[in-house]
């Protein structure tokens, strides 16, 4: 299984979908869609899948993301990128008001309603994730260490406890300032990149902004 095929950094992907619900749906299901199978989905959902892939590609190559991965690679090796994805969702949640005028609890509830309302169109893998995302409120939970701990413990279990992700919160706490600085360099550039994608495809950018 390629490293990024079971990532759970849903908050950033939702936010970076701009103001279009179909794009957000595509972004949410993208990890469950293989290759060119995106062509079976409606046009704007398919664009959301493409956007998700572009976000992942841009992220994997960004110097700040690579620096964050390097900070923890000695312990997590190939799982470092997955962990940093979730660290960055934590920083986005912590600094949410810098990027959105909608309070995070209200935003998370709106995302839940959208996904539940479109449950029948979700691939089976996305359907399996959704009840946990909603009942445990992952989008809001990323803001707090106990929420992160629960996510990382679940991911460690999914890898047969080979990943060591149960230690990921302590490594976040031990590298907090450096990782946060990496995120603050990375995320405005990510937003610029996504705005360009949305503009090119005549899609609304909504609340997307570099910072307050």
C-alpha cells in the first residue's frame, strides 16, 4: 500500500476544496479511487479527486514538509509523511481563525452534514471511515492532543503496530516549535497553489485565504 493511500488529514483537504461541495466530496473520496477510475464520477467530483492528488504531490515535494518529515524520520521511516500530514491538520485546527471566518465546530458540522447527505455516492472505503470521522469529530479533534492520540493509536493498530504511531503525539510535543514553523511556511504557499487550480477550473475559492 503506497504511503499516502490511507492518510487522514481530512481537515486540510476539506478546507482546500474552496466553496464547492462536489469538489469537497471528490477530495474526501480521492484516496479510495484508483487511477483513472475518477472518470466514473460527475465532472466536479472528478475535479475534487484531481485536486486531492495535486495537493498530495505538491505537499510531498515542498521543502518545509520534507523538513518536518526529516525531524521524525529516524523513528517512523516511511510513515513520517503520514504523521506530518496529521501534524499539519493539528496546526491548521489550532490556527483556524487565521484561515477561515467560520468557527471550526460550525465548519466541522457542515462537513459532516454534506458527507452524510451524500453517503450513497461514497466508495465503500469512505463509507467505513465516515462514522468514525463524525462520531469522534476528527476535524475538531485534531486541535487537541487527546484527539490526535486517538487517531494515531487507530492508525498504529491498522499497521499491525509496526508503525510506532502510538508515540507520534510525544514527538509532536518534543518538536512542536519547529514543526509549527514548518507548517506556517508551507500552508500559505499551499493555499496559493490551490487557488490557482480552482481559478483555472472556474471554481469558487470561497473562504480560502493565506492568513488573517
